């Protein structure tokens, strides 16, 4: 089955409140050109081109994002967009896609709001993961861990599976700093970035075994759904019955067939303004500016303005964002709290 | 001559670039409500009311500011506005006013862009200074020095002149920190705030003795000037010949008849954003907000926005100003550099 297609399944669900005020409910994070000229969604699609051996993508998203997706897909008519009637987390979203694909296909599940600096490394890892998936493994593309981050889950690698990857010994939820430091010191842990290669049939079997309610709800929603060109609308009443559980908890933790492929590809989840700052080109003083800015005696300052000029003096490790009627000024450390600001929470 | 009038002479010259972007060439510092609801100019006029024994004011200003002055004077028709043909510093500006007043009047020279928290204390000091001026003294209303500031000139007090004030032993230009600390420790120095009470005739005699070119130029400009209602326009060609020297250097340093009256009146020159912050009401964390603001984990932060909401996280000793198409974010220490920013310098 080495010729079975690799189908990118692109999940467009999150709202990205931690990148408020640039990311807003009406135009959230995946659809913004946060790094370079492409949006994160466009770059996600572009990493999986037909030339590189990938089938046209399946996008799973909510109705609010369809307009952005239509505008940003390279080939809308050649793609498939599954419009979730409600947000039921990643296990149900991936189930919808699996039920619309041939059982022998390989799904390459990709979040749409991450940045990958080295797309060639990503493709190499994706192809290795697809090979393992064809052998029946549910494969995580695991991110080489470069620091004891407490904001990510970790994957512990087990025995080698040829030279393609490893069994996944266990999933670890976001650890505290001491444990994260142990993981880095041990050298056998990688970050869980939410990128997976699944055999469609194998994934559905594991879902049936470990989270049957999700499979049942998704199946009924697909069976009662309707197509409109390249858009597919699962039936809302049926889908709402799906438990809202991540694919990590629903399938990857319990399955006995989990594997991982290590990827060192300049990955970032762009999970906060300081994470975005780290992913951007910076000058010798660590500053990065988008829009009109004048910086005096500043170090590690990120300015992102959609219009007004920003003049900054004497700042260090600070992010300044101007977006229409909102101005955000935060320390790098404070950036974790952006999603809890009144402006971000009450959109 | 104890019944001679005390005429407030209000100098409206500066551009206030260190309070950019709120202070702009088109609407500079004196005409902004920086502290409370009144502008600094309005508050300057209001400190010297007829009820408190002052004559109607004489305002000396440039053509660019006349519209603001007309709008903000309590009684424009009852006041006199002298429109300088060009900016020639304070000695020439005061000379213009002196030449338009009776020789037996007392001029109370006031900058228009300072804040005085205790107007009653100011009036008490002004009346004492006027009494000394009627005795022939050129009197500084000296500011009780509360910290070793290096941004102000200092006045050293000499022998007492009854219980009204003191001779001024000497003028000291802006000192370095070590000298400023010596001055504070000595206890005999006060700040030079640029507020003076002068006998009109005595001032003109001292000007003739120590800076005759200024007097000649001002006299010719007034003699060839024209009135238009309460506006007076000195002749431009003549006035341009006046050397541009401050009244401190031109008259107060060289004169043998200098005196000072000490005033503890909550004075601030609002000479920078951090100085403004110190003059404003602050909450328990030292924060002060004007306009819409959300502060999280902030200490000693000043927010001043003319429209957009400002959300700030984790900042300390920072000033954030939003004014139309300009956003300023500076540390308190950096606030001294605001006037050198491209936006402030190239208006």
C-alpha cells in the first residue's frame, strides 16, 4: 500500500486569543501573515503540495472561518472543506475527515496556526511518518525539544522502529519546570506539537475501541450531511452529541499502536506574542518591527502596528501591538496573560 | 506706590516637544488639559484673578498660538495679547510687555506651561514678591527644592530682606548631580522656576544697563507696532534685531538688585512625561490613566490615550501615550529623550 495517498487534514479551529488584539474573532490567528508574507494557514497548505507527493487537502473548520479559507486556499475547488456544525475538539474533527476518506489513505493531521521555518525538514518527517502509518502505526511528528518548556506536552520515545522513528513510550501532559528540565536532561523526550500521520482505517478502529461515542456521533453526522461543491456540511444535531475530547486523550494515550518521528524543523506554535517574537527575524539588539516604528535604547522589543507610528524608548523584553482601536503593551513574561484581558476575552 | 497694579505677564513661547505626541506644534503644551480639566494656560490665568488683586493679564506669544489664547483667555477683550513677530527668548519678550505698561506697575512674569498644585501659596508668594518689587528689587519666586534635580537652575539665598524674602546671592546654571546634592544638603538653595516680579521701570533700567541691544530692538518694535483691538503687533524687522537671550542671563545674573521669595506651592514644570506623571493623581500602585485603559500587574505606569483602549501587562515605570497617528512607549528614564524623537523633532 505504498502508493496510498497522503492527505493533509488541516484543522482550523482555534481563536488565538493570546495574540489579541491582532488576532480577533473576526480574523483569527491562522489567517494572519504573522511570519513573512503568507498567513499561517497559507503556509500550512503550501508545505503539503502535490509536487511533494501530497493529495489535495481536507480542511476541517467552523462556519465562521469558511470565507477566510476560501480566500486563502491555493485551489479551493480541488480541496475539500468540512464545516463543523459545532466545535467538538480535535478527535471529532479528525473523525469527520477520516470518514470522508478512503480507508487505505494516510491522513497527515496539521494544525493551521503553527510556524515551521524548515518546510523541507517537515516534509521529510511527514514522509517517514506516512511510511510508519502505512504499517499501521498512529504516528506523532514530534518536535525536537530545545528548552524545558512548560506550555507543551511531551512524548517519551521507546524502542526504534527501523530508521524511520520510534514507538511512543508515553504521552506526558504539560509538566512543571522541574519535570521539564528532567525531560530535557534525559534526552528521550520531544514536544507534542499536535501533528500526526494516521492510517484512515487504523485511526477509525482505534477510535471505535477507545472513544466509540465520538465515532458514532461523527458517523451519523457524516451520513446525514450534505455537500455543496467542495464544501461538506455534517449534520449538526448528530455531531453535537460527540464528546469534546482532544485526539491525544481520546486515541493517542490509550492506543497500543503509537509511534513518533522526530523532526527538527524550526517549529513554533506561535502561542503568544513572545513566541511570535522568537520566530521573527530580529536585528542585532533583538528588536523586530512591523509597521512604522522608531526604537531608541530598546532591546528585545517587538513592535507590530497596523498604522500609527510607534516610538519606543528604553524598553527591554516588551511587545507593543497596535490594531485599530486597541493598543497592547506587555512584557514578554506578561504575554501569557494576554488571552485573559477584557478585550481578548469579550470579543 | 503700594497701590500700583500687579500685571501678570504670561509668556507663551515654548513648543513642549518633550510632551510629544500629545503636545504638537499645532497644539502645544500650554493649551492642553494635562493636569485636571483646565489647560496649563487657563490655570496660569486663573491663578492671577482680579479678585486676588491682580490686573488683567498681558500675554506675550507667537502668531501660531493666538487662536488658542483667544479661546482660552477668561476675558480676551479685557486682556492684552502681544504677538511676537519672531521668537527672541524671554528677555526680549518681557521687554515688549514692560514697554506697554506704566513705569510704576509691577510685572508678575509667569511661564504658561507650569503646574502649581497650591494656587493660594503661589498668590501669597506673588504678593510678597510684588512688595519687594515695589521697593526696587528684581524678584525671583524661587521654588523650594525637594530633590537634587539636575534639570533646573538654582538660586542661592543671601541676607534676609525683612520677612518678605532674601537677596539672591547668585544664580547657578543646571548643576551635575554631585553639586545638586550639595545644594540640597546646604539648605540655602532653591530652584529657579522662571517666575519673577519686576518693577517695570526698574526692569527697563537694568535691561538698558546690561543688555541695551535688547531694549533698543524692543523699543523700536513697539514704537513701530500696531494695535488691533486687544492684540498688539510689534514691528517685525526691528524686533528681529534683538539678541535671543534669556532674562536670567540678560538681567538677573548681572543685576545688583536681585531678590528671591521662597514658595512651597506644589510646583512642576511638567518638563517631561515622568514629571507629568508625578503631578497627576495616582492609584495605590502608582498608576495614572487617562482614556480607556486596562492595567494588569503594572506599577508606576502612566497611560494617556485620546481614543484607543490601552491594555498593559507587567510594566513598571513606563509611560504610554496614544495621540492620533502616534504611539509613544517610554520608560520614565527614557522620557528625557522624547523631544529628540523624529516625530517630535520634525513637526
